């Protein structure tokens, strides 16, 4: 039997409402914190609310995504987000739980983007590794990064990628996963065994030209070496 669900998130951002609107409504903006997608077309049938820079809602049929943006003092803005819809019998409560945790990481990434890399164009790299139980994947990732069981925000790490060394610091430790920030990017590890998907990494590179296919292969090799 299908059932309705609703996820609500709120984040304060060091940005103007206009900057937040660009981040949620354009392809380039979404690439900086979420994934590469096309610009939202205000005339599309699935766009049921379009009021820049305050209100955007996209209805994708069984699921809808709503963004409410409000200016705050000091050049900041609050973004309120609602992800709602209907899940059928194929999706358990674990899907809903993992989706909520995923949004937490994405909105933290958006906040980090505005704080550390505002205005820089992003290149997005995504790679998948083997399918590993989440607890095992986390343990192996922490070991490879030289981190203890409870890593601290700001803790420094180094990793070898494509024959080079990447210096980074921990910027996210929520929900059992790890996020890293480098001098020109953000790295996010996604543990997805609960929804029968392999471990993945998303790497946002800001203001630097990179060879995306080469970077993708390098991350695939890294994940398979560390988790295989």
C-alpha cells in the first residue's frame, strides 16, 4: 500500500535571496551543491510555483520539491525546503530516512559553498565504488583517511588520488558519513547500502578546470581500492 511522506529542512545561508534563487533554479547553481540539472523552466507544466526570489515548487508527479527563501539581517537568507510525495510498497522507511539524511548533507554543502566558494563556477564529478555495508564502508574510509572513530570538524586529512596528494579537512560528520573541504572543492561520501546501492563519492571542484573523465576514473579506482 502506498503512503504519503513529507521531509522538512531549514538552513541559514550567507547569501542574498537572489543568490539562493540562482542556486536552486539554475543548472549552474545546482551543480555547485547538488547535481548538474537543467535550468528550471518557469513555463513548464511541473513548475507550480515561481516567484523569484522567494518561492519555487516543482511537482514531479509522485514527489514534489518546494523552496521558500526569506531575507535575514546581515546579508543572510533562510531557505526552507519541503520534499513531499507518495511512496509505494517498493520503498521502505529506510528510503525516507536516508533521503532526509541526504538532504542534510546537500544543504550543508550549499552553506559551505556560500561560505567558502561564493560565485565560483563548479564542476561536478561523481563516481561509484563497490556495494559495501554502511558500517564497513565508514570504517574503511576513516582508516584510509587516518581518522578515528569520531572525527572532528576541522581535522586535517591527506589522500592519494590519481598519483597526487589531496590535502583536506573534515567539514561534515553527520549521519555516519564524511565530508571534506579542500582549497578548491568539497568531497562527499554517500553510504547507500540501505537502499541497495553502492558507495559513491561526489566531488565539487570550484573555479578550476579539470578533466572530468579522468577524475571519475581516479575516484572509481580509489573507492575500489579502499572498499574492495
